[in-house]
């Protein structure tokens, strides 16, 4: 069963449509050992299209059987998200969207990492949580097809200003002293406003 | 047992007397002229037979709709031929002048006019199942004492609906934590003035939430059973444990005409409770990186559920002394009820999707730490509530505890000498419990 699930994930991770200038892609790496996806609550798997009033979930899952630990930032500082219409014009954010668009301190040397909570995943254990409904975050006035870009920010151990993948596991974690924020590439999905 | 009326078109049986009196017989222009007066009296009753097993003790609720029509005087005071002699007497048809509902009584009780016809009245009676009862009908006509009755009896069913599902024909399953709304519904709908009802629900459920007052949020939600909420036609609850069973409602139905009738109904449903499995203590221990003493606790467990929902852990800490001192009281550990939830506005934890096995296991991670100045003492007991909330964001379902486990830490270190002792054993295996977490304070991050 696990093999089957992983196979399905592998299919979803590679979904990227290049019909437009901007590729539609529902899964991107955050680090080499972590994958970020936007997930449909209906299927529980990554999707490339959502309705504007549909709850979108976000997923982080590992790429190996090792436990991979990272620190989650507060929700209002975790995501960089934008919505554009079919003319590539950015849709303004609603009050809730603005409130959840804070930019964290991107320094690579964050001490006191215990302010953030650790999350642990593996290739077969995802960290899947609520993201948002587009209608709650944007002022979408017209029917049509939109494109949503979302990047995720997480906090990881750093060595020489680069993520220390060896340090992102349970055994090594307590010896870490330097942490920094890494930002994923954008996932890009279609949003349908009906 | 299904109850139904075996005879809805009840036979009229009358203590009927009929006679003809000759009051004239003379010759009128060579034609014999005779005046006949018909006398007909009837004590009108209907016999109602209720279905069901007689010894069951169950009652049948029957809606009686009745009307009466008076015969015109012409039909009564007529010329030859006399009805006693010929079959086409006008009495064989019904009356043609409707009597008002106020002129009718059934078993001595006045009738209530129906919404669609002011000349048709209705009332409810209760019959023992399997029993036979005579229903006495009375009318007070305005012109003379000849009228016909029309009576219809209709079985009134009291159904229990659970989240809109009729329990008389279904046995639905509900997940613990899912709000279940029970509704008692009459079919056909009936008029009543008041109802004194009492629901009986199988264990184990809660039906009331209260927010404890604390100086700082998040506040614990206290769940209990409020008996007063079990006295309406609709009641709701959340199951926390058990397998379900029989839900019943008994009520005294006070009708608009002033009399009351006892009524009852019941139905069955089942309760589903997710389980925990595959608990693993992943990591534990202290590390001293002067000047910081840091603990580590990691464990994982798999939730097995037939229903989608959310997984979360609520962690309480209790300490006497040290940097985590709670004076021996239970404190919520963290800024949110669901530990480690980065989104403090919804606090819904991790999503559980039945068809994605990667969402079925949760990993708990905690790294308590403190800086020595010049020494630090980290001692505390932690209790973790492994919880599941079925459904979707924004619904009325609640978090249910599937199990609890615990872990302790006891470590001390000083800048000069380093660690004196460090003890942080693995977390215990979860035990199955439905206990809700409660706390008297919050230890924010």
C-alpha cells in the first residue's frame, strides 16, 4: 500500500503544465529533502486546480525514509502568496490576506530557535495542514480563471549560510546552533472563480 | 415492532331505531292522501382497531378527522313514499348542510378546525396497540336532529431523525466528535400546545460546552451532560465513546383542546471511534550546550479512522519547582490547544485523509530548553492527549481524545560544572481514554 501511495505522489510531484508562459506546478522542493505541495481536501493529494471557495491544504513531506525535522514559522509569516488574473494582473489581498503576509527576518543566524515548533516528516509521513480558501485571502470580484503562486518559508539548521541537511534529523538536532529561513520555489495552481 | 392501524375506515355501528307514523289518510279529490313521519334515532359510534401486539404496552397515536352534515328539512319532512317502504329514502345519502366544527365532539372532546377546511375538525387520541376502542361521536345541529358523520382515522407516527436520517428505517453510524442532532418528528404533522419530552441517549456522550475562565487564553473547554437540554423535540450531542445503541424519546403531548397524550419513539444508531496503533518512542534525552540545557522528546503514533478529520496533540505540563514550575497544577503547554500548531487562528492541527496513508501518522516533537544563570533546573511531568476531530474546518464537531501518554524530564546544569543529572526517559505507550484535557493556566512559548 505504501508503495502505491508513493507512486501516486511521484506522479503528482511531476505535474507541470507548460501550456502558458507560467508553468502550472503543484509540488516543489523546499530543500532537497522536503517537498511542498498544495493539496485538495477532496482527494488528499496534490492538485493543480481549486475553486476559489475551496479549502486548500498544504503539505510538506520528506524524500527519504529518514526522519526530517524543521521548524515551522508562525502561520502569518510562513507563506508568500499572490493571485493574478488571466491578464497577469495581481488581485488585491483582503484584510485577512494582508494580515497573513508578514515577512520574517530572513537572517541565516537565528538564535533561540526554541521559539518555533519542530515538525517532523518522512517520505511516508506528511505534515498536511490547512492553508486557506482563496476567497478569504483575496478580493476576487470577477468570475474567471486565476493563477495562485505560493511559496513556503521554514526554519532549518544552517551551516555556512546553507541548509544543513545532515542536521535536519532527530539525533543531530540538539547540537544545532544556527538556523535560517529557507523559501521554496512557488507552486502555481489554477483558481476558478464561479 | 411496526405499528399500524388495521382499520382506518372505521365501520359505523349505530344503535339505530327507525319507525314511520301515519298521521293522515283522507280523500282529497278522489286521491288517497297519507302523511308519513319518519323517526330515526342513532347513537353514532365508530369502532377503531389499533394494530400491533396487545401485550406490548405500546400506544398508538391516531389522528381523527371528522365532519358532520345536516339533512335539509325537506329530506326529513317529505311526502310518500315513506323511506321505511322504499329503498331510495333520502337518508341513504349524506346530509348536505355542513355543520361547524364547534358543533362536534369526539369522546366528549371538542375538535380543532383543520387549516384547509373550517368545517372539518381533528383531534388526537391514543390507543393501546392491538386494542379496540369505541369512539363516540356527537353533534349539535342547529335545525333538527338529522345529520350524517364522516370520520377518518390516520395513524400518526413519531419518528426520530438523527442528522436528518430517519431511525425508523435506518441505523446510521456516527463518528465520535461528530455533532449528532436528534429530532422527533410527527408524520403527519400535528398541532400541539406544548410538549414535555425526555430523551434517553446511550452512553457515552456530552451535550454542553462551557469555557472555563482563566486569566489568559487559550481557555479549556469543559464538556458535560445537561439534562435540561434533553427535554425539547430537538436535542444534540457529541459522542466520545461507546458503540451507540437505542435512542428513545418519551413525551406528554398537550393538545390545543387541553387534553394530553403520552407518546414515545425509539431508534438505533452506531458510534465509531478511531483507534491508535504503532506507537513508537523516537527520541528522548537532554543535551547541554552551555549555557543552554535542552531536552528532546519525539514519539509517533498512527490513527486509524474511517472518517476524514484532523489530528492534534494537547500537551499539559505539571511541575513543582524548576523553571517550569506550575505549583503542582496542570498548565497548557504552548500558545495553542493543539500543540505546535503554527496557525493560532484555526488551531486545527494536521489533516487526516482516509485515502492518503501519509496523513495517518503524527509525529510529536518537543524541545524544552532553558539557559543556566548560573544554574538551571528543568523538571516537569508532561501529559499528551492524542486527539481527533472528524469533519472539515468550520463545522460543529469537536476534538475527542483517543488516548493519553506521558513523559517526564528532570535535568540540572550549571555554567561552572555542567550537568549534574539529566533524566528524560522515553514517553509511555498511550492508553485508551476519552478524557478531555483541562488546565488552570497556560505556559506560553
